[in-house]
C-alpha cells in the first residue's frame, strides 16, 4: 500500500512538471523567470530551445507513467528487468540534479543571490532530493 501511495505522489509530481514544461514550450511565462539559472548580472545562463523543453516534458510525463505502472493501479505487461532498471535509473537523475553542477544549480552552487538560485535552494533542490529518496524507497520496498 505504501508503494502505491508513494508511486502516486511521484506520478502527480512528474505529470505536473511535464505539463509545466509543455506550457513553457507553448510560450507560457508563469514561473519561467525562476526556472532557468541566471548569471549574477541577471542574464540567463542557459536559453534552452523549445524542442529541449518539449523533450524534458515528455521525459517527465514518461517518468510519471512509469510510476503509474509501478503503483499497480493499471496493468501493463512489461518485463520485470525493465521495471527494475528504470526504477533505479530515475532517482539518481534527481539526486544528481539536487547536488548540482557547482556553479548555478544545486546544493553546492557558487552563485546564490539570483532569483533562480533562491528558488533552487528553497524549492528545486528539496523537490529533487525528495523525488530521488521516494524513488529509492519505492525500489527497496516489496510490493
């Protein structure tokens, strides 16, 4: 039962994040200012193309669907080794994101006073760590 609840939590998180990325790819602006790393002078450190934003959205939705399958609420025939492999593939992505690249992103970032850096510290890092930890807990629990 706990695995089901945790999987549903990740389904909701990943689906929500995926749709936000689709919204941005269609020109939406809400939240975008705090979602991209910025240099200390205020200019964007990266300016991802729309196709990259769509690709991230598809990936996030795919992760959500994986956890829907993992929840047991839907029946989908897939080999166990794939479920195991993907289940151990997803959490490290988010733990590494939380750790960051040591300049603009993550726990060990050097640039800490931009709007993005503040949002990263308060929201993105804890969210990514939570996703990673929940994913590992799901993998370690027996259904």
